[in-house]
């Protein structure tokens, strides 16, 4: 399937077919041996998975879609990748993304662009656009992505697939190339809620190698989905519609129609629906675009031409640590990475720190308090995943136009809470995503509600 369609889709940066086939044979053997022993092999044993090229894979090139890491072969696996290998899910290859996961369209990859399988002239979302496109085009049944400000949920929304950003700290960040460490959350992507749950159960576990890993990661998501599907009953569930994200300027009318139709389905299943205001969400986007670049500027400082990947010597003049670093970073980072590094170092600099970074951290606390208050009244909160459907390549060339579209997904990252996007229908022939949010560690609620809506 990959050789048939990926020339047009461009979901993958690297495919190792021989290795994937060898893994599949090993999985078959493990299944047979497991059966012979009377044991039950893992349900996903032998089911192939596509992995965003932000996860370190031992022996397989990992680039973060950046020239600065071109050709880098990690000597170790990310913990989430180790989990895939232990459950014997063959890894098909590494998927395209916006450079270092910075963007919402996968147009900011240093290597190529990925097309939306629904319309090849449109973006697949981002930054996990390669993973979403691989799943939507039937190149892979499952994929891993990462979500720092919406990068799992938004590409899932615009490709008609399911994506989950788990509770921060419940899927290990170890071996996932860092963008903004206090926000980065790896998670599962698939075509159905159950498939997403099955993959969530493989990768969601405590990891002593990640200092922010929680020791009580929620388990058993697939069992929740199966139980919810059997009953299809949401009686007693309190659903809160976030009033700040319930349409208005910038939202497609077709997206809002699809959103309200999904709300009616929740009510029909017995849930009560109430509108709830989270007043500080109006400032969440601004806070994110200060905190995120601050962390980016710190995390990307390690690409200095000495330790990893690219090394460029200056065209003229002395070759010193400083000139090599400047030449390497100048040649190795794309425009979006440079923009965020400059913004981040500015907001962290003496004299501006309190005004920008300090204020943004205060807003983050206020957003967290808004959510805490909302959970007194609702079990889950809902909104459209993205204000619009997939746009045409080049349509959002102005960075601010792209950033603004993150307004619906960013609050969950600031609060560390789990979120799911699942398809709610079409608008103008393009998929629309429905977003469900839940309190920290209550990822099970996303799956319960998602299973009934699907
Ligand atoms: N689109 C957002 C950004 O550009 C989110 C990216 C992400 O979640 N990795 O920062």
C-alpha cells in the first residue's frame, strides 16, 4: 500500500520494508509460540505502526524533519518505541512532520510536504501530519504522534481519523526529541476509537527515564471502549460546551453545524449538555506562544554542530566553536525554527522575562484554575477540534494566521489534561473533528464518550 500511494501522499520520510517484514515474521512466530504455550499474545502483536520522525528509533534515521539532524541514527529507542517492540508491533517507517513539531500543516518539514488523502492540494494538518495521512490513506492502521499544542488532535481532525493527547506525563517523553518540554505529550492515532485505545494501552506506562512521568498512568482504555460500545448509554454524564470555543469569528459554519449535530447525539445517548465559560481561554493562545518558544529556544540550543547531525564550517574567517555553531545553525534550521528561537530568547531575556514569560506563566495558572472550576460542573468538556477544515497549501503563509488556528487545542496542553479528536462528519466534503477534554488522569472518559459517538 505504501509503495502504491505514498508517492502522491508523502506521509513517510523513511520506510524500512525489510525490517518491518522481519518484525512481522517474528510477530507471527511469537503468536504461534504463545498459542502453543496456551498463553495469549498481545492483541496488537503483528499489527504494523507508523512512527512520527520525532521518536528516536535505534538504528533507523531520525531527523525531526530538520536538516540539522539529517542522517542522524539514534543509538537508542524512545521508551514508547521500546513498548512497540516489546508488544511486537512492526514499525513500518518514520513519518513526516513540521520541523521539530513546530507548525500545524506539515508544510514546515525541511524535506517534503505531505498531502491530505481527502484532497491532495490540501494540508494534512500538523505537526503529526505524516502520521495522520498514513492512517487516513490506509498506509498504516496505527501511528504514533506527539501533541505540544494540538499536533495529534488537529491532524486527526482534518484527516478524518482519531487522535488522543493523553494526560501529560502518562506516555514517556524519553527519546522523543524535545520541542517544549512542559507541554510535549506523545500519543496514539488510528482510524477508530478502539484502535486508538489499544495503542494507548501499549504506550501509556510509568517510565523512570522521564522525570515528569506519573507513576499512576491510567490503564485499560480498550476495555472502557468495549464496555461503552456494548451499552451506548451516557445517562448521567455531564457534558460542558466551552463557550469561548463555540463558534464565532474564524470558525467555519460547516464545522459548527457538525459540532452541534454531535452534541445532539450525546444528548440522545442520555448525556446532559450545558454551556460553561472558561474566561481565561481568551488568553491561552497568547500565553502558549510565549511559553512554547521560550522552551523551544532552550531545547534547540543543543544543536551546536558539535554533538549531533549537521556540522558546517564558516565559508571564510576563523573556524572557532562560535563560528561553526553559527554556520551550522544558520544552515540547519528552517525559518519557523529560527523564528521561534529568536522569539523564545527574547521573551527570556533580562528586562523582558517578567513582562512576557512571567505573565504567560500566570495566565497558564489561570487557565488551569478555569478547568478546575469547570470540572465541578462537567465530567467532560467539548469543542470543535479545529475552527476550520483542511486548507490549501500556502493558504496560511503568514505565521500568525497558522498560529491562530491552534486556539481550540492549546488549552489542554497548558493544563496538562487529556484530549481526543474524533470525526464528527464532513463540511464541504472535508472531515471535521470533535474534541473531548477530561480532567487529568481521566483519559478513560474520552474513550467512553468517543466510543458512543463513533
Ligand atoms: N501548531 C502548534 C504549534 O505550531 C502545535 C504544535 C505541536 O503540537 N507540536 O506550535
